[in-house]
């Protein structure tokens, strides 16, 4: 089945553009916060010791902001585009879209302020204050309802695989947020650590991952103008994702007192190769004979770059789950390399691809203001991420092996300082690339109204 390219009567272009514009705003802000905290690692007195500008306050703003602000806001905006096109009907309860947009974005802004004031629930990537978790959950529940109702009224009977993944992402994440709602303060000791592992893993594997797959499976065929290689393979990926991902969370606690669960986590982490393989085989299969076409299409270039980084990031992930590599790298930047290669290099990159595809279409199919500037943005972002991942992996290995050889901690920090400078430079490169892309999109829509 090919993705349908129905007319645009079914979509609310103004609503989608507003969601995407907010997502782009967050995409400018939160990676820049990352560059700030990176500068602090290289140059600790940067920004002084004002409480809300300290590393401990800014780091959760960066991480939660990148996930809930940049990635998720773009993703939700793109859902409002994809779902009507795949179901053949307008989104159910569309008039609530603008109210939801306000709730979502004000909630994010409030979370940033509260995190800056030091409110923090203590679970890494789950630091949002309780009130913000509640509002995020309510908003996601409403979005889930919209999605379910729209799909229930669909005119196109078969469910294209993007809809499977969208449904999975929303329903699973509603459940994960209940865990975040009750987890941090109610569970004690090791239970708390174990449930935290499950939550982080669910956020990565059952929100970001299926959301990103939904985008890839929609935007790859439409960008390269050809059918998806295998729908059945994509569905195998769906069920294996659901089965293997949750168990892998404990791999954050290898070499800790809940080590006994480690074997399950390691096996699950290796089995994650199954969903990863389904996506990559579908990617390469769909691309056969279409590379030339793709090289002229900016969204396709982002999809390709993201898929290649997915390949590298997941090989890295499976290897670091094994004890021989886990031991030296666990407390090092090797993990941060993996986190950026996947969350930023793959999923944010795919979301940028979708936005680049959709945005000009919302402006009456306006041509991109400047393909040249857009391409500069592409190269700055992708090379920035690739170099960042490389230096972080290298410094992680160096520090890890120094530590296991018995080196003193400060000695290892001095050894990796040059790498930190390079990472900070790559941060500026990525920020500049994102800036160029956003500028290109703004110029595109200013040239022609919605
Ligand atoms: C949308 C883009 C980005 C996303 C999605 C993203 C995602 C993340 C994630 C998930 C983490 C947590 C990693 C972990 O705990 O294992 C993180 C931490 C971090 N990120 Fe980013 N990031 C982005 C852009 C950037 C940029 C441009 C920089 C600039 C150099 C940067 C620098 C950092 C730093 C310094 C940390 C903390 C590392 C530590 O505490 O050791 N990030 N980011
Ligand atoms: C086969 C695929 C993958 C495997 C086997 C895998 C494995 C792992 C392992 C073992 C860790 C823990 C490293 C440590 O703490 O020492 C980890 C951390 C992480 N992974 Fe993956 N990963 C995979 C794919 C992904 C994907 C697709 C994403 C993004 C959507 C991702 C995002 C992250 C993040 C953000 C962390 C850091 C979490 C934290 O600091 O608690 N991984 N991964």
C-alpha cells in the first residue's frame, strides 16, 4: 500500500503551522541550552554561580526541553498532518487543537521556569514538577482520544503502519506518565531505581521511537515518491518493539545492587536488533533505485542522515549493553554520545525532515525559499552531530579505560578536556544549522500565506 496523497481539504493548515512554529521555537532554544551546559563543562566559571544558571538546573531543562519541547511538539504538529491524510477524514475534535496548543506550550514554559527555580522530582528525564506531569498527561490523553476517534471514523479501512506506531506511542506514553506521576516519591530504594529504569526506557522506546518510526514510515515513501518496501516487516517491528523495549531499561543499572536483573536487560537489548532491523531493512529497501531522487530533496536527505545515525547509534547501544563495554563506559560520555546520536541524530532529525516536507505545503506549496541555505543547514546539523558523537565516544572510551586502569579521577578529566572543547564547538555548529533551517522556513512562509 502506498501512502495516500489526498487533497489538502482534510487538514487544518493554520493549526499545523502553529504547532510546527512552536516546535521550531523550542528547537532553537533547547539545543542552545545544551551548548551552554557543554560550555560549562569546558569552562566551569561560565555564567557564574547564579543558582538558576547552574549546571544542575540547566541540564534537566535541556534534556526535558529537547524531548518534550523540540521533538514532541514537532511530532504532534506532524500528526495533525499525517492522520487526516491516512484516514481520509478530518481530525476529530479539531476545534480543540488551538486550546491544546496553548496548554501544551504554556505547560512547557512553566516547566522551564519551575526547573530553573529548582523544582525537580529527581528522576532523570522525569524531572518535570508534578503539576507539569499532570498537564502533560491530560494533554496526551486528549490527543490519544482525538487520534482514536479519528481512526474509528476512517474511510480508508486498512491501517497504514504509521497509524499503528502513532497509536502505540500515545497509548503507551499515557501509561508511562502514570508511572512518572506516582513513581518518584512513592517508591523506596532499589524499587525506585528499577522503576526509574523502566520509565526512561519507555520514554525512549515507547514514545520517541514509535513516534519517529511513524514519521519515517510516512515521510520516506512520500519524499522519494515510491511505496514502502514491506508493510509486514514494519508490523513485525511494531510488536517486537512492544515486547523487547520495556525489559531493556534495567541496563542503566548494570553493576549496581539490582544487578541480578541485568541478564534480562542485556538479552532484551540485544533482541532490540529485531525492531531496528525491520526499520533499516525497510529504509534501504524503499531507497533502492531512488538515491538520486533523494539527493535532490532536502527532507529525504534528513531522513537518510537520521537512518544512518540510527544504524550506528543502535549498534553502539547493543554493544554498550554488553558487560565488557558497559563496565568501562557506564559513567562516561560514551553514553552521552549514544543519547545524542539517537535522540538528536535520528529522531529530531526525522522530525526536522517531516517539518521541511510539510511546511512549504502549508504555504500553498511554496517552493523552499532557498535550497542552498537549507542545504547549509543540513550539513551543519548532520556534521555537527556526527563529530559530536565521535568525540564523545572517543573521550568516553579514553576516560573509561583510564579509570579501569586505576587512574585518578581528576587525571581522567584533564585528559578529556580537549574533547569537551570540540563538543562545545559542534554544539555551536548544530545551533547555527538549526538557525538556518528555521530562517529558510520562515522566509518560505512569509513569501506566501497559508
Ligand atoms: C534537539 C537536540 C538535542 C537533543 C534531543 C539532546 C538530547 C540530550 C539528552 C537525551 C541528554 C541526556 C543524556 C543522558 O543523560 O544520557 C542530553 C544531555 C546533554 N546534552 Fe543534549 N541534546 C540536544 C542538543 C545538544 C546540543 C546542541 C548540545 C551542545 C553541545 C548538547 C549538549 C548536552 C550536554 C552537555 C548534556 C549533558 C551531558 C552530561 O551531563 O554529561 N545537546 N542531551
Ligand atoms: C538496539 C538499540 C539500542 C540499544 C541496545 C540501547 C542500549 C542502551 C544502553 C545499554 C544504555 C545504557 C548505557 C549506560 O548507562 O551505560 C542506553 C542509554 C540510552 N539510550 Fe539507548 N539503546 C538503543 C537505542 C536507543 C534509541 C533508539 C534511543 C533514542 C530514542 C536511545 C536513547 C538512549 C538514551 C537517551 C540513553 C541514556 C539514558 C540515561 O542516561 O539514563 N537508545 N541505551
